[in-house]
C-alpha cells in the first residue's frame, strides 16, 4: 500500500463536486450547435473516407513519392477511422440517435478496426471507464507484456498490433452466442477482404504477398504512438483497490493524464485520447470537439477545487517508461491509499 502524498480533498464531497462540474459542462453542451457537438468530428471522419480513393490510386504509380503519399493517406485514414471513429462510436458520441449509434459502432469497430464491437464496449466503456486504474478491472493491464524487454515492447511490438487485433477478436468470439459471433466474423472479414481486394484491383498489386505487406505497412503507420498513448495516460499514475476506490472525480483527476496537443495525433486519434483525456474520462459522452471546448472550464474547475490535473509531454512520458520500464510495465503497481476519499 502506498499512501498518497498531499492528496487533495477539494471543497466538498466528491459527488457534489462532480455534480457541480457536470452542470457547467451540460450548460456548455446545450448552448453548442450540432456542428460543435457532432459535426466537426463527423466531417473529419467523412474526409478520411473520401481520401481513400486517392490513397489507393497513388499506389498504382511507380514513383517513390507517389507511393509514399499513398501509404501516408491510407495509413492516416485507417487510424482516423479505426481509432477516432471506433472510440467515438463506442461511446455513442457521433450521433444522438441510438439506431445510428449502433450502425456506426459496427462499421467503425468491426468493419474498419477488425475487432468485436460487443467486447470493445465491455472492455473499454464498462471496465476501463467504470473502474479507471482499479487493479484487476480497469487498470490498463491488458497493455502489459512482462515477457518483453523495454526496447522490444516500445519499438517492435507495435508493428504486430494489426495482426494481433483480429486474432484477439476471434478468440473473444468463443464467449458470445453463435449468431453474434457469425455476424461479427462476417463484418471483420468484409473489412479485411475489402482492403485486400482494393489493393489488387484498384492499386494494381500483382501478388497476394505484396498486397498483404502493404496492408500491414498502412495499418502500422501510427501503431507506435497508438501503443504509447494507451500506456502513457494511466500507467504510472495512482492505482486503487476495488474495495477502496475513491469517488469518481478523484479517481479521474488522479488516474488520468493529458498529453499536449499534437496535430497528427489530434486528427487521427482525437482530442479525447490526446490532450483532453481527463475531460473524456469525466464526461465520456462528449465528442472530441466538445472535449476540447470544455477543457479550459474543466482544468480551471479542478485547479480551483485544488484537485490534480495531470499533464505531461509525449517525450517526457516516453523517457519515463524507458527508464522505469521494469517498475511500470512488469511489476505489480502499488495501491494508492487516499485517506478519507474512499
């Protein structure tokens, strides 16, 4: 057990504080237009879809610059659709319609990301968000691979994410009913085969091996920051036990970290995964653009109430994980005890 040093209590109980902050955020949300609430992020996703034909056509060229441009377009579009799109769709942040939310969830998670929408919602929304940094529940332990050393994990392992993702999805399908498993497997296969077919018939690849290699390259373009971001923003921060976890506002202010704005990652991953991760964990139904809009209010509120608002640079976190890899990624993290907040 590790006692938290100078753990701030804030002014008033945790539920009252969160209720006060949520009321302020709801006011901003009600005063915002549809374009601010959903339109900006939908436009980014639409542009990524519209850019796909240009990416596939660029790969027809024998010019190195055109090939590089095609891979970049396809890689950026892939991560925008699979990370930003899947994340927003899983939280129902793309639309206020439940019917369309389900459709977008299946499209972005299963067709584009080659993963199970049902398990994505369970693992991310129910467990990770419901029990952020609670050991054994939402502690990001799925990202730990103690068998790998720091250099293999940080530099080589990300390249396997495009291969591991559908394999994990198929393994999870053993635990769901047959009809759901067949539907999910069909949508995953549709997405993978469509990518492969377009490379052969639009981009003009002459062999299955070259097409598969191109698929791996484009789907690995931002794999390194994707893996890094997922560990940087929670691991190394206070961890809690399931029977002694603090109130939600304290859990999120202590156990979540924001990175600075990074244009490429802001576009491909979304603000809620980069510079507004604290805001996202407090109010997960908000779109990326709305998280960015309420960020000054949330940070000001937490500072005013003397609550933590964790921020650090990508490079600083990268150095931290390289230097303390054994402690952060191999050993079981200590439990933080917050006296009076559980």
